């Protein structure tokens, strides 16, 4: 799953950044790349967290990971706003990662159910 998600995230993000660059310039493309990186960092933190959860302290670990991940998102968005980068571009890049997760879920659904409904 991880390899598919990372590859498709980079593919979707590259396409979005290219379109952003063509239509709005390099700063929007950079913003999209930052948003994609933010999404991939968040995904990596979720994967690492799920692999290290313990039975005794799993809930607390999950809560700390959740708070840390959203603090990271807020910090990145704040820095981008301070640098006058396109916040919409950052969000579009972040959504390209989410689109890759949806693509994976759709492919898995089709594999398990013998085709799309």
C-alpha cells in the first residue's frame, strides 16, 4: 500500500504542480509541492505510529500522534502564509495525497468485489 500511495501521490502532485506552474507561475507550483510533502509527512507519521502502538498505551500514543501531526500541519501552513506562498496551492498539494488514498481504496474495492458497483 505504502509504495502505491507514495508513487501516485507524487504523480498526482507533479501533474497538479505542472498545471499550477502553467496557469499561475512557479510560486503556486512550489506551494503545491509543499502541500504534497506535508501530506506525505503526515502519512509517514501515521504509518510509523501504527507500527509502534502498544496494547497498554495505544490510545495515549494515538492521541499524541494526532496532536503532533496536526501541529505540524499548522506550523507548515503558518510558515507558508508568512512566506506569502499560496495557501490554496498548499491545500491542493495536500489533497493530491488524499486523492492517491482514494485511488488505492477504489482499486482495492474493485479487487475484492470483482469490479466497480
